C-alpha cells in the first residue's frame, strides 16, 4: 500500500477556521449570539426574491452577476467594472491572496485581524505578520513597521472583528499615504452599516482614485443573508481584471444573487436592523459593565467582553451561558482567552443574555 501524497509545505500548519457554535446538547432552540448574524433575519423582499428563484435551479448562474453588479454600482456610485463578487467577502480575500502572493511574500494585518486573511495567505506559502494591538485597535505605525519589500497586501478590518474597534478616516489616509504603490491596502468594511462614530468614514471615496486600495463589503450582516454567501470588493480596474482570471465562473448562485439584489434597496429592513443594534449596543454595554465585567467600545453589531476575575472567567461564563441555553463566541483563537464576543440579538434575546450574566456575576 503506497503512502498518501502529502499536502504542499505549510498546509498542515494552518489551524482551520472554526465558526461560532449553533447547538447546545439538550437544548432544542438555543439563543445564538455567536456569529454576528442579523437576529431579524432576511427582509421580506429578499425572502420573496429567494423563493422566486426556485424555477431557475436547473440553470447555471450568470457568471459576472451583472444585474447585482449594476445595482451595487448604482447604490454606491462606483464603476461596475471595478467590482469583484465572491462567495462571501472571505472569497475575495482568498482570491486576492491567490493572485498576489508567492512563496516568501508577506501580508501585514493587526494582531486581532480576521483569521480569514491569514489562512489563505499561508495556503499560498506567504508569511503572516501581525502588528501589535495593545489597545485592541489596529495601529497604523505598528503596521508600517512590519512592511518591507516583500509585503504585497495590508489588511485592516474597519470596524474590526472580534474587537469592535475602528480606525478613523485620518488614520486610514495616513496608512495609505505611507505605503508604496506596490502594496495593496485591503479595507474590510463588513460592519460598515452599523457605524455611527463621526470620525469613521468609508474608504470607498478614497479608493475611487487610488491605484492600490480595495474595499470589501458583505450581504451577510446588515442584510441578513449569511447563508447565501454574497460579498464584493471595489478594486482598481487592473486588480479586478486579474482576480477575474482565477475566480471560479459560477461562484455566486442564482438565489443568492436575486436575494442580494432585493436586499440592496430594502431600506426599511436595513434601518430596522441598524436601529435594533444602535438601541441595544449601548444598553448591553452599560449593563454588562455594571456586572463588573469589562466591555470594549464597539462599532459593530456585537460587543467584546473581558472577564478578568480568576473564578468568574470567560470559560466559566461561557459554560454558565450554555446552561441557560445561550451561545456566545469564545475568541481564544485570536489569543483573547479571557474574552467572549456577544452579538446584539432581539429584544427578548438581549434580555435573556443580561439576566444570565447578572446571575453569573452574582454566583
């Protein structure tokens, strides 16, 4: 019997991505606050469009998502030919790393940057350089210190997951201004619709004239279409054309394209989803702080909570919440072993979370 061929160098050194849990043994319908999903679900327009696509399940999707492409371009006043669509924005990162990284190159991102950036970089035998984030926020100077002649991409989550922190418009401009034209700056704006901080600004405007900025968005969060995996990147035209050479031809399915198209202009559902987060995010933060736990500022639809007490630690809190039928997200994979990330849920879910945390704090 011959030995099974080995993967290429570095593949088995990659820790696989582990998503938020969705089940608790013995609990039929747990409260899931582990994956930053929209607790209101998809809007009615998106649901209707999804169901309307059932007659086309025998057909291959239109490869360039032309109708959705035109709609996104219209919504954001950007050029349609500069858009790249992915099976979630995760695939856009994977495609960028595939196109631009060779063995020995490197990417630079923050210490707590989204794990998806790192996985595909390592799969392309590139080095991943993590800039320290002592305040749980991406630091421009720390990023720049790690950039060298082999740096091909710099990734910034803005707002950031799992920390909830954000970088100001001035910080992004300063970072871009200090980078060589040969380095691509990728700004992941998955949570952009939840930001109200006045010093934040979408990088789309800066990207209009830059030759090395890519901005990504997703339909998974504010639009509630996480199951359908639709994301996009706004790229310089040469980048978009290069990525399209390796993008799989049918990477966005018809129901996903149709639901995303309907969701894009469903302003009522977007506003309702945003209002829920803006109402509960500060209320949750204030209450959880009152229980004696540390809550970090967040511009996303979630909070990062630190449990510094040796007995009432993050692992104990996670187990206690499970016992109450509530799932949150441990973030030990990011090195934040004393923290849990908690998605803003519905009114009832948020009240249940606070009741459970209050009980845990008093235990």
